[in-house]
């Protein structure tokens, strides 16, 4: 069932000594006096304990507790007060608060029902002026099929009555095991998205941003290039998370192709046709395209014919091709 709900630390992200050992009420008073709105280690653990949440590997839950880190993500995403933002997997609300701190309007998608239910009260407690700018839906991000599946903040409803939330930016901290399918799903199903800035495991970031010919270049790299220009951003230390993961993370940025660029790139071909070629080419990574595409084409002779028509060398491997080459192969097979 889908449920939609709307609604402190030092400037360097450290935890004031006065917070340690204090009651929740005393912490809130101190946070209010200091003007802090973001979550530090004390607040993260207190919020988790209050709702009985223990981070699970199954959901890839590692909560950020460093104010400097979440502000860096928002700054690098270039979020402003005029923006409509989508966040996937807000968890306890660390990045959520940093996004809302800018004055942006935010719709969140959270799969964990306990965390989703807690978020509105967390916003009301730490950043009450942003309550009307926030809404959350309890949903699997992979099941988001259109903007109508997103929660609509009250401030958006007031400004655009009876209109679905149309995010321009996706900003998120994503688990490594679902990061790629979530990004591709949302870029496909939410055409309003213009940019994506996500924090992912460093290895995933390297694969997403890899260029043809590099060791990390593969299916995620090519499929991402169908939608956008992709590049790796800042590296993030594992020490800003609770619990501490075994690897570091990094930011990855996507800038969606303009409508004109996308139309020119993809003219005369469907995504499913191109993605089938990509999957086949990398299913046997060490083989030449002539061999790797033989099952997809029917025979190796047919694969070679298609490749020659597309003006792609049959002796190359998939890792040498750009997205335009895969598109050309798909067209040649029609």
C-alpha cells in the first residue's frame, strides 16, 4: 500500500559537547538556540532509537550524520529556493533537511514504512518553516511509473492546484545494490528531471561515469549515456555514515540531454532495442562483438553483417563503443 504524507549540529558538522547526555527536550532547546537544523551523530542515533530502527544491509541503510557532507551534496547539486527536488531513500532525514534548508520544494520516496512515517515529524522538529515544502510517499522507487506516483507538498498544491509534482532535480544517497536501476527508472519515467546528483559507493560511481575503453566501462555507463552526460564528483569518506560501511562513496552527476540532443541521438530507434544490444555486447565482455552479438542477432554471420552496416568493426569489444555506436547497431538490425 502506498502512503503519502506531507507535513543539530555545529556549522562544521561536529556535535556540541552540550548535546551529549542531554534529554531530547534539552537537545531540541539547544539546537533551537544555536539555529542548527541538520542532524549530527547524537540526533541520528536518538531518532533511530525512538522508532526502533536498526540499519539493515538488505535495504542498504547507512545514515549520514555529517552536516558538512549533506550541505556539500546540496551545494554541488546547485539546489536553490526555486527548485522542485526529488529524494529517494531519505532515511532519517539528514540530506532531506539540507535540501529543505535551501527553501526548495521536496518530494521524497521511502520504502521503509517506519522511516516514512517518522519523516514529517522530523522536519517539523528541526526545520518547522519547511513543513509545507515537504511530502513523502511510502513506495519502492523502482515502482515509480510517472509523476502522479509522487507525494505533493502543500506549497506545490497551493501554487499548482491539481497538478502532479514535477521535480527538476534528483538528489539522493542510494544503496549500491539498487542505485543503477533506480536512476535509470526515474530518468525514463520522470521526463521533468533535468539533473541527478547521487551519492553512491565509489565503485558504482566509477562505473556510472566511466568512459569507453576504461576498465570500469560497462552496461551502467552506456545506459546512463542514453539519457545524460555523466561525470564523477567529490569522494565521500566512509566515516560520515552510521554504521560505518566498508568502502568510501562518491558523488555522481547527470545532466540530461536537451530535447533536441536526445531527439537527434535516438531518432528512429527505441530504448528497448538499444538496451538489448548493450546487454548482449557486455554479457560476454571478453569476446569480440561478432561473437558476443551472435545469439542476439541469430548467427555470427548475421551479427557481422549488422555491424558492417552500422560501420562498427566486428573485431572490437563492447567496451570500446559509445552510446551512438550501440544505437547505430540497433538501427542496422531493424
